[in-house]
C-alpha cells in the first residue's frame, strides 16, 4: 500500500514493529464500510451510485497502472470518509505484477470472484478486478448481489454462466454497461478505459488522479547522494548512525518468510548476509580489512554503505564492469547484519570477499555467520 498514493485509496503512513506486535499507522477514515451503508439504505440513487463507481474505477485504474491487482474488491473493503468519498482498503490478497502477467492463485470473496478464477487455469488480474467492480456496481444500484446462494457449488455455477437478472428499475444504459462488465469470457470483458468511455459513466465524471511518486532509484551511488543531501539538510545536531533494521526487514531476511515479491521487483544480483557481534564502526573496519586481504579498495558512500573496487581500477569508466558493495544494518548496539551484494564483476572476487569477511573474529566473539541468498 505504500506504493499507492491516490485520494480514493487508504494511505499507510508508517509501519512500526516490536518483538510481539506490528503496528500500521494508516489514514483515518471515519465513515465506516460501504457495506454498512448498503445494509441500511434500501436503494442508492443513480447519481450517488455513479459517483461511488467513478471513484472505485479511478482507484482500481491507478492500482493497475502501478502493477497492483487488488483481487478482493467488495463493499467491505471500501471505506467512506466524512464527505462520502470512498477509500479502497485491505490489500491483503493483492499482488504486484507486470501488465499481462498470468496469475494463478485462486483468492477473493465468493460472491465477487471472477469466473476465470474458478477454472484454475490462470487469469489476468486486471480483468478479475473489473468483474468485481461490476458486481459492486450492480449491488450499488440494486442493493443486493447479482450472484448469491448458500450453496457454493450453485453460486459458482451462476457466476461461471453469468446467470443473473436485472431489477425492473435498471435503465437500459445501466444494463448495457453491467452486461459488458459481467461477461464470463475475460477476453471479451470490457476494460477500464472502455468503462470510462461509456456514456452512462461519463455523466458528471470528474477524474481523481493519483499523486506522482519519484522514479525508482536502483544505483547505489545515487541513493548515497540522496542520503547525504538528507543528512546535510537537517537542522538538528543529531548525527545519522547506521542503517537501522525494522521488523519487516528482519522477517524478510528469512527466505521462507520473504514477502518482498509482493511489493517490489526482484533484482538479479548476488547477495550474501553475514551476522556480526560487533558495533557498527568495528564491523566497518573489519569489512575494510577483509577487502584489503583480497586486493580491493573500499570507497565509503555514507555511514553504513560502501563500495569495493579493484585497487588498480579506480577509474570511473571501469565501475560499470565491477559492482561490489557492502551495507551494514544495525540490529542492536553490538549486533549487525552485513549485506554483500554483487551486480557486476567476477564471481570469484565476490566469493573471496565473503570468505575473508567470514573469517574475521576475535577469540571472545564467535565466528561470523555466513548465509547466501
């Protein structure tokens, strides 16, 4: 959710982790769930239902533009603010994929799930979300579900065949749009751009745009420059210490519990983590000593990150062919994690650095713990 900055999506401001709990600091949305409103209102007016649908489509379209597919859209996951504007929430079943990628995990809520998810043959996340939006639009206008049954097998049969009927008060424009959305064939189902172009949708439509985020930065040199700018811009006398690990990052260091694939694209690079029972400064000195042992020079990038370069290749033009870096992550005052990563260069040198660093310990301190990811 931290990737999404849109007026119709609930914002998450901070994640705080302790040994026993994880706290999410989120935007306060006082109006409750959309489902609560539908439970005590007999029927929404067409203009109000259209306004809610406008905002829902804008939010979902923004998610898809960022590669995020919600996969559990329903009124229970749509909140209302004090002015009646919607806020899409609960991205627990969402996934981050490139447009056109085929998804395979069957998930969602039974009454809102797209028929292709029931076939277990892979599906397009965008088309599945569009189907759920169609179910929600029907529910907004009718105040009951198009597909509903206590028997799941009968329910799924109705969904697979798009077996539903329109109430008598639905207009022809509403019927036409919903029929295009609730098409059981995902390849023939209407897309979000086509929904936005629909005549019924266009009435009183005021697009709500997402906030632009800065471009993803991948180069260590640029990241270090930004970190130094941030340090120099602070007016306090506090000094910036090493990079301090939070609960999610500590959990992610276990390959079994690594959730990074849900939020960010994986980099194709070598990565080794080592545990150090030393202070940050002592750990950095050991990294420098280990680099010298294998004829590498260390170039400090900031207080917790450094590059390792061949001594004979300190010219700028050679850096693209040899990219070996180390990052010190402070877990506690006397415990650190060192990440050694290689994006380019010889694998042999990378392994020599990892081996040299793993051998640095004092008699009172156990040997470094070496783990390659």
